[in-house]
């Protein structure tokens, strides 16, 4: 086998391995997919594409440092826009989960600068700004998200909750949270927000009802437990 034939053979093996890795990933077999991707010889196929899927696998396995390494390679490459949006979104998510909010903010703002304007990006940026103690900016971003996508339940819920936390426009907050729960009545975060708005309005019976229901779906959630504790103390 000459050099050209050997190169072609290696390329085909790598391509088959890559396709098998994608199949395993789509079937949620993340460990097996990761093993398949790692077995592919470096330089035998498009590097950003391989880095992208390695980043996805490590993210699913909650190995965030490894995920960051590969996803940063994708966003710093000139491979086009195919995976850029998703890679930046995941980078923003990882930085938020690991409480590196300034870095998370950078990724989401970068997406907006690059023209990826969506309710999802605005909502994500709103969250990390809120976690940095910037509720007013967060509210504005969530309102923008709802302008783009009026039925986005995540934006509805987030805006309703933040308004209630700031004791602002509680009637609007109640309406937003009620709409979110109407669309997904089994989401503990939505039920928690609705219960908390009722608490802020002084509707203790309704607050307890929704918070207990939220706890049924997320029995170990500390925020829900704390909210319910506040309601029960107010009822004494």
C-alpha cells in the first residue's frame, strides 16, 4: 500500500468512526460516543467538526473543563457558522453552571454581536446578568425576548419571577407566571415562580398550593423549600 492509499484508508476509517460516534451521541450513549471520537486520529478529518462533538460529549457527561477546551477550539476556528451558535451557547451554559458569570455574559453578548438574535440568547444573557445583581438590565432583555417570541415560556417565567423579586408590576408578574404554568403545569420552576408571586401578593393559600405542587416534582430543590418555608412562617 503506497502513501496515498494508506492516507485514503485512514481517512475512511476516521470518517466511519466519526459517523458511528455521531450515531451513538444521537442515541444518548455519550460515553461510547466519546470513546469513538477519541479514537479518531488527529489530522485525519476536519478538526473543528471533531472538536465540536467532543465538546458536546464532555458537556453531557458534565466534564466541563474538557468540554471548554474543545468548544473554544470551535469558536476560535474559521470553520463557518454551522456549529458556532451552538458552541457559544454551550460555552455560556457551562460558564453559568460553574458560576463564572462574566465569562458567560461574554459568550452570550458575542452571539448577539454576531447576529444570533433570539429569545433563547436574550433569556440566557438575562439570567447571567441577574446573577450578577443587574435586575433592571435582565428585565429589559427578557422583555426583548418576549417581543421576539411572545409564547416563550422560559422568558415568561423568568420575567415574572424577577419582577416579583423586585416587587414590581406584580399583576404583570402573576399573568406571566400563570401563562407559563398553563403551558407546562409540571415544570417545578414555573410552579415555584407562580407560588412566589402569589406570596408577594399576599395570597398565602395559593402560594402554598403551587409551592407544594412544585415540591412534588423537585422534592430536593432548595429554592422551593426556602420559598415554602417563608410562606409557612407568614401563615403563623
